[in-house]
C-alpha cells in the first residue's frame, strides 16, 4: 500500500467533512502519549495527524489559534473540497 496515497485519501475525507461544517473548522486535541484527536462537523478522526499536516502544507487550511489546535478552511481549501464533492 502506498503510504502517501493513504495520507492524501485521509486528507480528502477530512477536507470534505470540514467543508460540511457550518464554520469550516477543524479541531486538533493532543492527549497524553502524543495521540491526536481531530474533529470536524461532529466526526472524530484518529491517526490523521499526517492528513492534517498535508492539508496545511497544501494551504487548504490555516491555523486559527497560536497553539495549532484550531484550523479553518482557506479559500483554496473550500475550492478543493467543492471539486472533491463532485468527483
């Protein structure tokens, strides 16, 4: 299995789920042991930190706080999510 493809697939799912959130918000919470819980539109994602980083590097999301726990879709992210919804 191609790891990169898996990250991109998870990123696409995370992006389209955040697109369905009224405020386009993604929350990332760190727990002991460095496990990260990512949540958007009432859906929880585990083991998706790489997908979140991928979205940030693509400039499809931006940090909304200084801790890196709250993210928001950018205009580019909204455009990308719209294209994914029609594929």
